[in-house]
C-alpha cells in the first residue's frame, strides 16, 4: 500500500467517524485538512494537528513553527546522509571530520526540537 492510499484511507475513516473535509490545506504538504469532531484541524498525511491561521500574529507563529519543522527535516536528512557516508570511510581523518559534523548536526537538531517544543506548547499534536 502506498502512503497516498494510506492517507486517503485514513481520511475516509475519520470522515466516517464524524470529521469533515475543509477548504484549508496543510501548510507543509498541501493535503486538505479535516476538522475533527473536537473542532481541531488535522492533516492525515503529516499525522498531526494543524493550527488554522486566523490572525496576523497566529500566522507569524505558524510560519515560524513550520519553518522550524522544515529546517529540522533538512538537518535530519543530512544526518542520515552523513551517517551513511561515515559507514563507508576508513581514513581516521575522514572519520573525524564526519563525526564532528554529525555532532554539530545532532546538536542543531536538539536545539530545533527544543524550539519547536516551546513554540508548540499551546497546540499539542496527536499522541502516538
Ligand atoms: Zn500535511
């Protein structure tokens, strides 16, 4: 089953449970958002609650939050790339260089996660 199929199936299931499809789309992936019976907006693809923007201030916060999430994704993919490369190198200097970069990236990831956590205090995602 592809992830698209999975998302569609999940959305259908939620709609059967009383959620409604809205005109809003997810700022991260563009998938139409569902409004859950609790009144919260939810992206089935990202599997997270999405804050629908209502004011300029809220919009700024949401933009920052999703910006940070994008940065985190980039940093994470670099970490994965580097760790694959690290597995291939044998020269001690190369290993050292990769290790330093990896450490920096992991630190950055930790900081970004902390920032996202602080930003998201008022809006908790789905507990999975
Ligand atoms: Zn999404």
